[in-house]
């Protein structure tokens, strides 16, 4: 087991506007603190687990306050050891996630979670907290890939190493959570200052912690300490459902009931695990659409102001948008499909 912490001096009290090194005012709407996070995992599917986590806490201007790292026993095959380097033998003595959940939460609380491909890191963290019967204290996230796009950085691709090279940040141990978090923190600081100097709105997204979760079998993967072979199938497997038996009756109208056959798309985080939510929609006779088109009856999202492609397309098509709570209420009384004759 490895747990590291390095506390820097207490950050000074910050005023409404924070002058940068050039003396220009710092955007008052920018967050007051950040938690730069990296997690290494057993894979990329919904039943995969965290094997290590690191957090660099930063102040409003991206200066490091402290950092923290721990390994985590995933209670199963550690997955791609050739990537993260954490074997069953190493992880056998590491704490379980519930044992580090409090320390982890302390470093995330009241901060914007920053990660490279933040949707992935956040989803893994949210699921681990849901399994532990707790709620992750994260309300907003910022993806450094999205920020690089907003800043139009001249990167050959959106890999972390490309962002790091752009700013001259040198990695010491690639795919080690602590070093990846350090590299990202060092690359995020100049990106944040460039955004402030350029008047760029930060691409913040809201985070919806999971409140309902159902673990599915981990495809018979052996637990820590058991013999393991090469890992396969790390991506989330395709969920093939039978075709919806009902014709699409058209768009949902505000104040009306959902009707069997309506095409429903989802975007962003949901408090009920996405697969559970999709299953309930299918059981009610709805068609779950993976993309949004002019035929989509309804978009469900808890973040209608997010600049996601689905939200943008819904606006362009005039597709109705409601939040998860309203959708769950509507699911209780879905109208039967119109009779064909």
C-alpha cells in the first residue's frame, strides 16, 4: 500500500478579483479552487474498478496547495498491468475504496474536479462512491481536453503527453496516477492563465452523483491474489436490445404523458446509473436512442446549458428537453401505443 501527502502552505485569502502576474484582473466568475485528479483503473467498462488515485489541490490561479496519492485494492483482477504497473501482489495490501473514500472526499470537496477526459475519471469516481454507499462531493468538472479546444491550442492530438509537451512539462512515470496528476496540474496552470487573459469562459460541466447503482457481474474476472491471464474487452460492451415493438408516435409535448414507442436520448450525468435508467425506459415501452436526430421525441439531461453535441442538436431540431427527475415521474404513467387499427 502507498499513501502520500504533501501539504503546502495555507493559501492566502482571495479577493473577488485576483490579479495575475501581469496585473490584469482575474475573472471573478472563475472557480476559487480545483482538484486535479487522475485515476488508474482495471479497464474502461462500468464494472471496472479504481486501482490508484491521485489529487493535486490547486488554488484559484492554479498554484499547487498539496497532493495526495493512494493505491486501491479493486478486489479483482487489476487489468492492464502493462499500462499502470500495479500487480495483484502490490494491490493485495492496499486499502479498499471505502477505506480511502473519506480522505479522497476531503480533497475533492468544494473544488472543481479537473481531469484529462474528465467524463471518464468522474464516472469511475462516482461509481466507486455509489458502491460504497456514499456520495462523491463533486458538483462541477472541467476537462482539459475541452479547455485546450476552447483555447485552440496547436496540438497534434488531445493526448495528455501532447498537452504536456506544448507547455514543456516532462512526465517521469507515464500512467502512474501521481505523476499523471502532477503533469496535468503543471499543464493546467498555464492553460487557466491563458483562458483568464483571453477572456475565455471555462468549459465547466455539472456533476450528478450516483444515488442508485446496481453492480453487474464482472465477466468472471478473478479477484486479487488469483491467477490472471491477458486482459481483453476493456471497453464497455455493446448493449444489444431487441428493436422497440412500437412505432414512434412523435415528439413529447409538455404537460402530456409519454407514449410507448417514443425515442428518448440521454445526455450527461444521471443520479440513477445510466444502464438502470435505460432499462426502465425500455421496460416502459420507449425506444432508447444512442444519438439525437429529428426523429427523437425527447432529450433527458440534468445540464441543459452544457455545450454537448446532443444538447446543441436538440436545440437546433426543437427537440423537447427535460431533466431526470421529470422523466422519472413521467415513466410512472406511460401511455400505451396507439392501436394500429
